[in-house]
């Protein structure tokens, strides 16, 4: 019986950014954090692809767009081990790691229902802390720790 390659590959891009090794369940959160649903560039999203190291992974390719390190840092909350590939003329010219920012502003929701940020128009602000490889958010206002990232929008 003939061997078929049944895997659909996401095509290569000429110039731009490839975000690889995104945990499968967080691909659309990355889309959201980088506001890619409003991007005018071609964006291809691969969700639930097979990965040797992660089991399942997500990949996002954004043509003709190069991100500042601070922008990329925001995705550390949902994809800390993602690889950022900078593509120029079809070649990977740089592989970057995501750097967790010290402070996260206006991105996450505080899990404390009593927190002022959940009652008044106050921009959320957290210090990031890493505990047993997990990122936690220490609220600037109520000083409570938020363990899971909750997006502000939605
Ligand atoms: N890629 C792309 N377009 C290109 C070149 C690369 O979309 N012109 C994508 C590849 O599909 C891959 C990622 O960018 O998902 C990184 O490419 P490469 O470093 O060649 O792949 P790997 O060696 O598998 O990467 P890693 O070691 O980070 O797993
Ligand atoms: Zn709070």
C-alpha cells in the first residue's frame, strides 16, 4: 500500500514572523494579545498540529510584520516557551526567546472580585512572578496573586 503524506503543511512565508511551539490550547489567546484579528497583513494560523516536544502545538505566521521585544513579551503569559522566528527572504535569520516582562499593564484581569480594577475604570497592573515554572501576576492595587491568565477583553 502506498504511503501518503496526509499532513497539511502551513506554507512558508517570504518575510515576517513565525511564532512556533505555542501550547495548542493558547493559540487564539496569542492572536488576541497581539491583536492579530485586526491585522491587515496575511496571517496563517495552524492549530493542534503535531509536535515532537509538545504533543500538540500551535503556530502563527505573520507576513511582513516584525514585532518589538516588548510586544512579544506580552505573550509570555500564555506561551512562555514559544520560539519567535524572524524570516527574511525565506530564511530564518533570527530565533528569539520570549522575555517575560516585569510588569503587565492593561492585559490581564485580576482574579480578586473585590479588586478596584473589577469595579472602576482602572487599568490593571501586575508584577510578574515565576513560581515552579508558572507565571503568576501580583496585582498592583489589591496585592492579591492571580494564578491563571484571564484576558481583559471577553
Ligand atoms: N518557516 C516559515 N517560512 C520560512 C522559513 C521557516 O514559515 N520561510 C517556519 C517553519 O515552518 C518553522 C519555523 O518557521 O515552523 C522555524 O523554521 P526552522 O528553524 O527552519 O524549523 P525548525 O528547525 O523545525 O525550528 P525549531 O528548531 O525552532 O523547532
Ligand atoms: Zn487586584
